[in-house]
C-alpha cells in the first residue's frame, strides 16, 4: 500500500470519488501546448503533469515537491518528458520565469510567489481543495469541528495582484466500502486528520467499520475549486 505519490489505483473496488466536471488534467494539457516554460507546484509524484504533457514539450519544465518520498517518484515520472524536480517547499526561481504555473490539490498556495514567477500574461491554473473537504470523514475521527476558515482562492489571487479568469466549485461524493480503505486514505491524505495513527483512532475506525457494515458504505464529500488567473501584461 504505497503512501508516496498520488496514484490512487490501490483504492479500485474499495473506494470511489466523483471527478469534477471541468477535467483539470485535460485543461492543463491544453495550456501546455502553448507554454514555453512551465512549473508544477506541489507536484506529488508528477502523475498529473505526466498525463497532461502528452506530446507537448515546453522548453523548460520544472516541478517542485516538499515531501521527500514524493521527490524521487516525481523525478522518475517526469524524466522521460525532460522535466526536472526540485525538493523544496518554496518556489526558488527568478521573477517572471514561467508563462504557465499549475498546481493540483496544493496543501497551501503561495499566491505572492506564484504571481512573482509568472511572466506578464502568464497563467496560473489550479484545482484547489475546497474548505471543508471530507469534513464528514474528519468528524468521524475527531468529532465535531469548527467551521472552516480559509480564504477563497479568487480573493487570494486578486490579493496577489492576479486577474481571475475563472472560478468554479463542486462538491463531489466519496464512498468508502471498507475500513481498510478509510485508514489508508487517512494515512495518505495526511491533512484530513492531522497526526492520524491507526492505534490512536482505533475506536473511531471501529465505529466507521460498523457503519459500513450497516449501510454498505461510508459517505463523505470532497470540495474542489478550479481557478485560472493571469498576471497582467504590464
């Protein structure tokens, strides 16, 4: 049960999650055909970028990733496309380096840094984790939680000086069919229940197991936000 990268094929038959209607990876693929210098922020294992590249080959392709187990995975994934992966939790590039910056499910978005490294007219395209995502699953482990406090991506983009071109949000049904899938998801998507350990949450997991036995599934909802923003050409 690999924890590195963002390959979720292990969950086949054990959990499902609806996909947003906008087709993020295909949108990235379209933007890459017009990009000469592209950066993927918090690339995970590089899987989404590799899919999106197809036949597109920007003259400069870089990804940054902070979690050490993902760095080697991403490097192997993107090497056939001429991509370079940097182990960093920052964006260590000069101002105005990229005409396309992408990021799928960033834990946090460094908006000022993204605006800084975009060229005038350059675009940031991202599928964000919406506030309150998988709240049902988190509360099953931790009990009632306070209302989420997170700045809306559109407001954050404008505050960084970017022009918002599009913002869309959707709530997507996620179903877990056994408690092992729940536990693996929580170990992989670590921000859902910070500090999750099976031993620590054994009683809560047992309650989820009983719910799955009674209802056939445990249902949670992933909130996703698509945002496309541009640095003004001036």
